[in-house]
C-alpha cells in the first residue's frame, strides 16, 4: 500500500507543470498640470523587449557603449487608455479622480480575471515647480505576476 501511495504522489508531482514566473508592468500617468492642459493615460505595452539587446557592459579594458537607436528600443504596439486630468480650469476636479479610479480598478480586475496577480504598486510625482513651470505628472506602475 505504501508503494502505491508513493507511486501516486510521484506521478502527481511529475505531471505538475513547472513554469518560471512572468511579470507585467502597466503604467498610469495622470497630469497635475494646472488648467487641465496635460494628458493622462494608462499605458500597456503589447510587445516584449529583451533588455540585453540594449545593454552594454563597461570594463576597464572595454568601455564601448551600447549603440542602440531610440527607434529600436521604442515600443510601437501598446494600449493607451485615456484618463482625465486631476485639474480643470476651475482647479482640482474630484470627479476626474473618481473616474480615473474606476478605470484603473477596471484594468486591475481585468488583469486578475486573466490570471495575473497584483504584486506591487509604485508611484511617484513630479509636481509643479513654481511660477512658469507648468509641468507635473503623477505616475504609478502596477506590477503583475503570474
């Protein structure tokens, strides 16, 4: 009986498909430019790139830099989902923030339904730098795993 149980466990383990984990990064960029002049989007790359193609190793003997052209690195196939800017002409617009939250939630739920797990969320801001700057974004990277 023990041999049968051991054999059954061995057969079960042998049939398990072992795969490396996959990661996917989706980025939201939300404008914090005054007067609603910026652009806000969710960006999802639809093609893969191998970072090694665009990487060079610098050594004392060989300091040759990677000569990749920007158009080789650029991703031309991506999804772009429109979001609303945080500000409009009247100032901060809370309805826009709520709308963005609904769209981002929808994106996360869609990824989860496809078998992805939200692993990390990282955000940063480059805010208005004072008179005449007129620049600012709030960027969030959603890192999914499966």
